[in-house]
C-alpha cells in the first residue's frame, strides 16, 4: 500500500510524504514501540512487531495495546446530530430521559393542532407559554422541576424540546422513509417566563440563566448571515465534513483522516447559515410603580441577539419583553466573531442576551404595565365617580390653578379613537391621527416645566427633552455606522411611540421645528440616508412649553411673533394655552398661601387652599352640568396615586373606542360654524384642523368617562376648554390685526398712496396736489397711517412727491409732466 502510494506522489513535498507514511503505518500496524518497532493491532496481550533490522518476535506490553472501543448505539431520534453534535447518544443518560418526556408531551400536543403546524411551516419555530408546558400532565408528573431546569440549564432544555418537536414532526411526515433533512430545523420558543428581571440586576451571577427583561429598543442593526455549520475539506483526499460553530464563534476541528488540518470552505454545500440581528435594549425611564427611580443616572442598556424568525420583530421605539439566555462575549462585541480578540481584553467579558422569544408590548399598553384584575376593578370604581375631575386634580397637585390647562393635558394623554392601522391602506382611507398636541406659551415662573415633567411621569410612555440641548437627529432618528454595520438609533419622538413627548424650551429649538412637521401630522418619521430609505412610527402626542422671545409675553404681538413659530407648525397644535402673569390681589393671596403651605408641609392635602365656601360646597361625585367646567373640576379633591393614574390612562386608551353621538355632532358643528363666522385672524385661521381637533378631544373625554358613545356633555366640556384657548389667542390676534389695519406701515402706505395718486392724475390730467386733496385720496383708498407728516417727508426724500410750494406737492411719476 505504501509503495503504491509513493508511485503517485512525485510532486508532493517531502514533509507531507512523511506525514502520509506515518499515517499509513499507524493504520496498518498500530503504534510505535519505544524499543524501536511497530506494534500491530488486534493481537491481544501479545503480538508481533517489526524491528529495525530483524523479524524476531517480542511480547507486547499490555499498556501499548489500543483497547477496542465499545460499539456506539445509534440514536432513534431524527436530528440528534443537528441538536447535539458534540454528544453521543446513551439510552440511560439524563438528556435521553428528558427527551422521552418531551416526546410524549409533543405527541399529545401536536396532532390536530393546526396553529402549531402553521407556525412551523411559516416561521420554523413553535411558541409555547411556560405555563402550558409546565402545567401539562405529562411534564407535571415526569418533569415536575421544569421551571427550575429551564432557568438553570436553558440551553440543554431548549435543545431537548426542539429535538423532541422535530422528531415528532418528522415521524408524522413519513419518518424513516424520507431524509431527516426534509423538514427545516424546528426551534421551540418559550414565552411568558416570569419574573421580569430589571436591566440593572443583570449581572454575572445570571450567566447561563434563562431570564426575561423589559425595555425600549433604541438601536437595531441590519440583518446578517450567521454561520452555524461550516464546510471543511481535507486538502489531501478531499473528504468533506460539516463542523458546527457554537454561538457563531469560529473554531478549527480536529485533524482529518489523513492527519492534516482541514481547510474551511465557506461557500460549500454543507455550510448552513441563519439570519442574525443585533438590538440594543434600554431600560424604562420610569418604573411601573410610577416613581422616577432612574433620575440622576444613565439608563442601563444591554445587547440582544435575535436570530432566525425573530429578525425584524422589533424596530427602534418599540417596548419589548425579551426572554433568552444570558451569555458572555470575550473582548467586546466588535472583535468576537471575526477571529481573535485584543490581548488586553482577554479577561474582559461583556454580558449579552441570546433571545429565545420577543414580545412587543407597544401595541398593548395594558400588558406593558401589567394591569391585573384588581386594577380593573379599581379603575371601574373610579369611572363611576367624576373621573375627569379626579384625573385633573391628580395631575401635578403642587401647581396652583391652571385647571383648564391640566384638563387639556389629560385629554391629550388619553387620545381619540384609534381607527386601526390596516384601514388606511386596505380601504384607501386617509390617515387620521388620534393624538392631540398641546402648546403652552407664557411668562416665566408659571409652572410650565413642572406640568411637562408631571405629564411625562404619568404617561404610559413618556419622554421628556429640553429644546436647548436637543438636535434634529435626537428628536427623530439617526443612521450611524457600527463597524461594517449600519444601525438605526431612535430619537425622542420614536421612543415615545404610543405615548407622549414633552418638549420644554420649545422656543430655543428653532432649527429643529421642520423635523416636527411630518411627525405631528403623519405620525411617522421618514429617513433617506446612506442608501437606506425607511419610515418609523412616531404615534405620540407632542406637548410643548415655550417662553416668549422678549422674556415676557407681548399682547401687541401674535403668538407666532412671540415664540418665533411658523404658521404650518402652529396650526398642528390642537390646544394653545397662553399663561400671563397678571397682578390679581385675590389670586396672589391664594397662590402665596399655597406655596407657603407646600414649603412648610402643613396638612395632609399637599398644601391645598380652598378659595371660598361656595366652591367648598361643590363636592358631590357628579357635579351638575349647568355649573362651569372650571368650577366642577375645582370641586373635586380626590388625588390618585401616580401608579394607578398611569394604569387608568393606559386602560381607557386601549379598551374604549367611542363614537360620536348625534347630539355631540350637532354641538361640534354649531361651534365650528360659529368659529368660522367670527374668524378674522391672519396668524391662526380657523380651518378643518380645528374641527378634527374638536372630534379627537370629544372622543378623549368619552374615554375618560368609560363610555362607548360621546354625548353632548362631552362635546360641551371640550367646547369650553376650546373657548378658553381661543379667548386669549383670538383676543391677541384681533388686537394685532386692528393695530395693523389702523396704523399701516410707512413703506406700504407710501406705495398705496403713489398708486392712488397716479390713477387720480390720469383722471384729472394734473400732477399737482394739495394736502387736502392728498388726504381725500387716502380716505377713499382706506390708507391710514400714524403720522401724515412722516409719510409726506418720506415720499419727498425718496423723490416721489416733491414740495413745490406751501402745501403743494408734485407727483413725479405722473404722465402729465
């Protein structure tokens, strides 16, 4: 055999010839004896060997004889080598015993279960709730400690479950009559695993454990192929094999049959890949208990790897529950998959989560806040009382007054009726936003920032940003490079999807106002950068607070001039509140008592001050409807816990979809027509957007009352709030328009006067005008200026009207010259 091999290796290097010769001799004769001869295999305790120069027989020591390996029993489970490539099948091993229990479980579960078959055919996975698995009679008796095993050894349990499901499905599809690769590999995904672990508690003691974490997706990478089995080829004989790569990390297999290293072939037929996506998860800014416990520190983040059918299951801004295995990566995430890592980082391990199941809780705010049956009972009890007054009174009770402003903020948090996302495209309907936007403009020191902080804390999903430290990318979305990957990083509007985004110092971010136009009306953010074109949802309410540019609000200027806002952006706000710091002896007295009581911590009512005895008598659970809304809201003294308030808002947002009743439609129609008839403003004209705002706010008012149909009382409450906003806005705009009409600018008045004098000159065939004639022409043309003498002096200096004598002017543009 060796001679025949030498006749064919004339071009083979000498060191490969030596290795091949040693391989053939070891295969033929066994091992090399220290005394200088080959010990032949299969001779028992004695055997023959060939020395260097003779053929004498020697007895072979028993330590040099290779013992015969026991025969390996083949596995009866289809796909064993795919799920357990490094383990040998043993009938009595703990893994096999668990496999028998799991196989019996799936044999009872899978037959006639079309839902699970559809999951396998569409996604290649089966999703099971942990309660359904642990509570099944088969596992309850055969594996009672399933939860503990899943938490402590998740990788082994999940692979055993997946192998059992794959085996049962393969047998059902024909078993041994077809190849075991006829079906794709099945992955079992475990949902609803409790308890939920906080990201701050994700430490080294949880390495290798199965956990569930909750957070907001702030970064998503592109989908990339991850090699799970790599094709290797022997460089001598060409034998092919597939080597599994655990967790996607490259490793070199053992020697080939010829004793030489194997050569990788990434494009080979035996190479298998799956999709991989990296997600960065950030902890919630406010805990479920409603306390801002993350204030003063950077929110924790963790990297999550999603594979196979989980790729694309979340986008930036989604609130998700991730169940998976805590794993570590050596030397950072960047250098872990391409080869070696940096020497100085060999002792550094970074935690990450290999996701097994991902649940997006953005669409269900009740699931995100874990609303229980006891909470539903308490929420229903609040709805039977005057819920609107209770919510308004519970919003930032430390701020005195501003009752109708708080009412508008509560209505914007609840939002209108959600008409569903599918109706916009399926039926060709236009997009109708359900969230209301609020703008608060006023003098400094009136509590605008405190109101925004309170709103962001009680909202189911609230983000608070400050305008003087926010960029356009920080508000919308950022496209960044992470090594060779392109990742999307969510901004404030995307992170507050299905919630509210509170923007303080709105007047300081003039360059970012254009980025809000699409988000406030279309409720989405489109991006087209670096070859990536996509659109992310931004379904949130924008609640902004702005200070006047000059420090104090100038009633002689419009809102757009006071805060430097464009008309398109200003028209997107449903409610605009103007807060003025006016001197009022009665109000100042109550305000001073309220502030002093807060600082002195007197009483248990948070420093509340009752204004008079008449208001104190209005404390019934349902105040009469003939009383003004502001007095009805002030009569309520009940304060809700912030945690319960968040759950109440989340429940009514998701559970109720009220429609407008005929009486409510009539009230809104009459009020809208009245606004259109009285509209004389050029800065904030009344359009159909105001009518849509009235509809959204009326639906919000019906949701707060837990009604499925909006009544006339709901519409009247919204009309009263709307009148309160329009009262100051229209008063200011009417004052500005009146002043502008009564006192026209010199430049504009000069152009109009020259045009009128030219027409008069053509009719009278003269170019000379006296001052009484000029004033008569101005009166007929409705030209009004503050100073007639200044106008004449300006036109004389510019050369249009030259003074020819006492009270006589000559028109230089006349055709009669």
